[in-house]
């Protein structure tokens, strides 16, 4: 049970603190702020552009990622960053990444689609509406993007993994692909019910977790995979599951799995 509560403890005790480190974000990363009327807040957005963006005239696929504080910069991350910018630079990946900073004490509300009797939450509809109706139009207007669903990926870990999975169920016409890392399916059983009741799910989904995260992480992921395969033929190869031996619930697990996920999902 203690391991299961790690995402919640992280919310209150970890994400609000950052190690005193030097900034490590690359020069391809910039930030801006945008009003989020759906959340009654102002959001800081991190943008990664490919090295050849300025010299190219092509359009690029876009990955929307949660918890931007932990993606690019050790200075803003608690226990190490994902190194998203460095990894994409090394691949010369032709993709834009949009990182959305979490709402600190409101993180749980933003990233959970249904309420938990003990922990509350359940405002992911507002958060995703902000992404779809406010943020994405602004990104598509400002940058040269490929706007089709097959070129729009959503990705996150822990509660962000839950939100990313929910996003492809709620907005299948927007998000054609999802990276779902260590998803907090334990937060609500309603996510399983929604999967069962959903129309045929066509989005491509990459699941990742470690077998040392919690007592239920692997079994929860296996259950969701079974429901997905019941919803659509597993022979279509629309979902992939990676379980890392001795993998724990931390940035290292997600950082190490990032490249394999985006290469399999395609961009």
C-alpha cells in the first residue's frame, strides 16, 4: 500500500522542491506562459524544437507531455530529468515536444479523470480541454506542426500516465498515439469500466512499468492490456507493453524507456 501511495506523496512532498543544480536544458528548449481558462490558471509551457527547425521548412509531429519540470532540466526536477532534449538531439528526431508544467498542489486534480474516495481529484476533463481547445490551437498557429491525429502524441508517467491513457479514450480524434508510463490505474476502477464501454479503440499505445514499483502495478497493467485486446484485435499490434525487471517508480525508469517508446510509436 505504501508503494501505491508514492504518486500521492510525490505530489505533496516532492514536486514542489528542486535540487540546487545548474540548468541543463538545451538551447532548443524555450518557455512561454498561456492562460488556461478551463483551469482558471496560467500555465507555463516548455517547447523543444528540433535542431534543424529554424533552417527547415518542413512541418513536425508533436508530443504533448505532462510534468514539464521533470523533462528537460535538472534544476527544476526533483530526482533527475528525463533528458528529453538530449535524447531527441542524439536521434536527430524530427519532432516538437510541448511540456506542460503540473499545477503543484493541483497536480492530482488535473491528471485524474475520476475522483478517488480518499484523495479526491477528478478534473482531468478540464485539463485535457485546455490542451485540446486552448494550447494545441496556439501551438499549431505558432509552429509548423503536423496536425493529424497520427502525428499527435500524448505521454506521461504515474498520474500523467493515467491522464495520457484517458486522453486517447476521450479525444481519439486528436491523440492518435500515447506513451503510458507507470500509469496510476489504482486511482480509480472507473478507468477500466470506461475502457470496456469505449467504442473500438484505434490509438497506438506504448505501456511501460517496472516490476518493483508497487504490488499492483504489473497486474493492473496486464488487466488493462487484456481489456484493450478485448476491445480490438491484438493482431493489429496497436499496443506494446514493456515491463522492466527491478524497475522502480522514478525518473530513471521513464528516462531509460523514452527513446524506445517514441521509436515504436513513430513520429
